[in-house]
């Protein structure tokens, strides 16, 4: 069932991100097309990371990690949303920090486990 939901969300999330970006812009000077593309790319990127990570979590924990990861995703989303509303600059700093930590963690994991099958 999780795979069916991810397949549906592959279309829904980027579309919602694009619409949200355009609707949140107000009467700004940025072209709605630019905002739409940016929203689609950001939401699509987030969805791609989530959809890629879920199978790894499910396989490595025999499915037991899925509820934990889902709960952590929800908590993180609430925290970043509240920060974005109250202190936008701090929210941006938190998002950048999370991305940096994720990149460092992935690089360390790859160094420890060697190159993946099929990569040169």
C-alpha cells in the first residue's frame, strides 16, 4: 500500500508545490511561471528523497522503521512550518542545516559501505 501511495504522490506533491508557490507569491514581481517551476522542483525533490529513502528503511528494518520515520517526518514538518511562520530566517537556517547533515551522513555511509553495485 505504501508503494501505491508513493506512486500517487509522485504527481500530487509536485503539483501542490507549484500551486502553493504561485498562490503564496501575492502580486510580486516574479513571473508565475518561474514560481510554478520552482515549487514543482522543490516539492518534487523532497518527494524523490522521501520515496527513495522509504524502501531502504523498510528493507533494513523489516518494516518496523516505517512508523518511526513517518512520525519523525511529521514532527520535522510541524517544527519547520512553525519556524517558517514565526521566524522565517531561522527556518531557512534549520533547513540548510538539515540538508548539510544529510549530505555529510550519506557521504560517510558511502565511504564505509563502498560504492554501490553498478556505479564506477
